[in-house]
């Protein structure tokens, strides 16, 4: 019995020892688990901190690179201007050394520097953006064919934060065989143009030596054809489109309609006596290259899907005209799913990607991501060519934000969807014609338009086309010729400063 009790006590002691050891093991496990958790948390923290520092470093590198690019561009521009100033000083010294007597000088310049010659009128086109060439194309061709006009294209930089590749303009001219002189080889005082066409009304986009006041001081007449069709609303836009120094000081502003001329009377400080209704030269190009919808023929082997042309505006920031931020994902997703009988042509505004990069912090997609996505679907075509007439011709319908295409596409006789941003500045009072267009502010209405185009329906066609005569004045392809003839006739009569109140004859007048 004693042996049994002793054995039992030994077992109890052993059990206590084992329990104590088990408790120690569990305590060790708990401590080990805590260490593992702490290590994991530390590792996550280290990774997060490393990622944050890497992101900050990449951001700093990008900022420094952008700053360096800006400094290099500024340096290049400063050197070019310094060379120009140096050249002017040299020419002034030569001019002073060889100056004629006061009597002979007075006889030579009695009618001002632009009257020193009485041969053909010298008309210079100050070219900056390839996409705006269609505004001038028919005018330039008509001028080159006139024996009374000498034409020169002068290539200027386009000085704008969203401008993009500066070499595009040079390539455009060279590849199309258009003769030009670069600004670096051009001297206004030596060339002495009688008349200069400007591509846009913004002096800030041109070198200071070619600002409006400098041209006027040199006795140069200014001609302006609106680069867009001026439908955007908002007080700032009304000033930009109608009441800058270009519009105020121009010898002629050639416009698309009587209503357009009325807008100059309402909003241009100097009035509209210098505004002449001719129709818009852009329409010459569209009429020549884009067949009406019923005359469009499929080319052999061409996909017979209906093509919808989408042209987002560049004002993608909050409060702009663009609907891109609200609609882009739904539109692209629709065409990525191989829609029945439809495909999409995407042609953004020339300044679109520049502005998208400027507001990158607020944008849901980067330029690189968007370009990659546009290139992945066989049912989406991304068009960045300078000439949009091919897109007009090959498409079956247009959807676009506020902008000139709302009117330029009209002569094609194809359906047009106006994409309205309810949070943007809208349209001005001259754009009431969009009431005859299809309209969308959300993707549901956009999808309805897709279905309508797919079926070949266009219930608003007749009402829309009935507006063409009043909106565009002339659609017979002769606007450029009318403008060139007017310049030659006015030159022959002494080139008076202001236009008469009479408009160029309309299609109806000609008939």
C-alpha cells in the first residue's frame, strides 16, 4: 500500500511537471505568435513606407523632368528671340548707313510701308496648328491661283501649355508639299506683307514680335477666319471668340452666317463693320470630300458595321464643356463587348491629352492607360491624323461635345448627337440649332442613339437639314474663292480699311 501511494505521488509530481512544461510551451507559442504578428506588421509598414517613398521619388523625378523640359523650351525660345533681336540690330545699322535722303524717302513711303510696291498683294498665312489648316485650305489655294496675290506660309510656334509635339506642324506642311518659311528665317520688316491671316485670336500663342499691335504698327492688315464655329457659352468664351484684339483690329473677319455677324455686333467692342458674311471655308473641304449619307458607297472589303465618330472636347476639368469624365468608361465598355453592327472612331480635340495630363490628379485615367485601352479592341479605331475629313467621310454618325463639329458635320447629312455637360457653360445664343439635334447627358441616351444608328433610323433628319442655308450661308464649295476674289478686288481699289455692310452673295443669289 505504501508503495502504491508513493508511486501515485511520483505520478502526480510528474504530471505537475508536465503541466508546468506544457504551460511554458503555450506561453512560448503565444510569445512567438506575438513576435510573428509584430514582424508582419513591421514588414507591412516597411513595405508601405518604401512604396510611399518610391512614389514620392517618382513624382519628384517627374516634376523635375517637367521643369527641365520647360526650362529647355524657355531657353530655346530666348535664344531664338536673342538671335532675332541681334539680326534686327544688324539690319538697323545697315539701314541707317544706306538711308536715302529725306525727300526721296518721303516720296517712296507716301502711302505707308505696305504701299511701297503696287504689284500683287502680299498675303501671308501665319500657320501654327495642322488641325486648323482646313479653315484656310480653300482660301490659300484660291489665292495661289490668283495673278493678283502673292502667298507665303509662315510657320510659327504654338505657345500653349497643352500644345504637345511642336514638330507636328512642320511635318504637316512638308509632307503635303506646302511651301513655307520658318519664323527663324522671316523678318516682318523685310517681308512687308500687305495682309496677314491669323489662325486664332490669341496673341499669347504667338511670339511677341508678331502680336496684333506690332502688325498694326507696321501697317499690316489682319484677316481672320474663326478657327471654330463659336457655339460655346460662358462670358469668357464670348470674349475669346468675339472681343480680343484680333477681332477688334482686323481689316476683315470672314464669318459663316448673318447670325454669326450679329454676334460680333453684340459682343465685339469695335462693332461688326469689318465683319463679312461669306460662309466658312471649312465647309468647302467637307463638301468636296464627304458625300451625303445616301450617296455613301461601301468600298470593296470594307467592314459594313455602322461607324460612330466620337470627338471629346479638351476641357475635361470640372466645369468644362467635355462629357468625357462622365461617359468614357461606359462608351468604351460598350464597344469592347463587340456590339452588333457598330464600331467606334475616337478622335479627341488636338489639346485633349495635354489637358488630361494637366488635371491628372483629378482624372480617373491617365493618357497611357487610355491609349492602351483604345488600342485593345478591334471595334475601336483611334484617330490622331491632322485631317479629320477622312473620319467625317467614313463615319455614319457623330457624337460630340460643344464645338465646331456640331456645324461642320451638318453638310454630311448624317445624324449628330450633342453631348451636353449639365455642369458646364453650355452653348451661346447662336447655337439654338442644336434643338434640332439628338441630345444626351448620360449613357442611357447615348445607348439609344447607338441603337438608332444601328437600325439606320434618323427621324430628325429633315428638320436638321432645313437649317443649313441659314447656318452656313454657302455650301457650294466656293467660299475660299469668294474670299480670295474679295481680297484681290479690294487691293485693286486701294484696300480700304473697313468692310462694307454688303455680304458676299449666297447660293440663292448666285442662282
